[in-house]
């Protein structure tokens, strides 16, 4: 709870600073309007200039927000999620190497990158990985599950016991529970 309050406070402070930067001309024009309130001739002109400046700043803020959320954030999220996919693939390869040499799978983590081990597992910066050996009752053999999340990504990736890499839906309770578990485990 405390962590969420601090996180939202920092984000709110950052957005407030960005709003002050974007709306600085409006604040400047409003200050001139406030100082000229006794001169009725200039008051009307400055009110019009202040409102025009506010409208221009609001349009600029809207365009800047649209640019950020449509063109900058999605590619960054996709890149971060791709690093998590590569981490799961690296975990699969290292687990297979370990199984061939030792006859069993080994548990990893949860670990936060950068991390490397002697079997070729490579976890890049910002990715959290957990590998757990499990028994597959249907196939009656040993296998493993791998969970990975990028702290700046949006998807929770996992390698199921059947060998496929999948991502959990962002809206599911399991995804939020697993992401929270992984993030808390490496604090």
C-alpha cells in the first residue's frame, strides 16, 4: 500500500512538472492579466490573449499526449516484452542443456537481470525470471515452468509444462498476481 502511494505521488509530481512546462506561456499571460486588472482598457486585451494562449497550450498538450501514447509508448512496451520472450527462450535452452547433462531440471530464482549462469541462461537488465521444475501428470514425466516479466513491459510470459510460450491476459487475476509476486520477490 505504501509503495503504491509513493509511486502515484512520484508520477503525479512528474505530470505536474510536465503540465507546468507545457502551460508556462499561459501562466505567464495569466500573471500579466492579474497585474493589469486595474487598467480596464488593457484588461480586455490581456484576457483575450490569456485565453488564446491557454487554447494553444491545450491543443499542444493534447497533440503531445497523443504522440506519446500512440507512437512512443507502444513500441517501447513491445521491445520490453520481446526481451522477456527472449529470456524465456534462453531459460528453455539452458534447462534443456542441464537436463541432458544431469538428468533433471533446476530451479532458478526469481532473479532480476542482469544474470547469467553456467548453463547459458541469460537474463537481461530489467527482466525478472522464475523457473520451477514440475511433474507433468498427463505425460508422466518431469518438466518445468518458466515465468518472466519485464519491469517496464506489459505482458507476463510463461512457458507452460507442454512447452509452449504464452502470455497471460493483462486483465486476468492470475497475471496481476504473478506479476506482483515476481516484482515483490526481487525488491
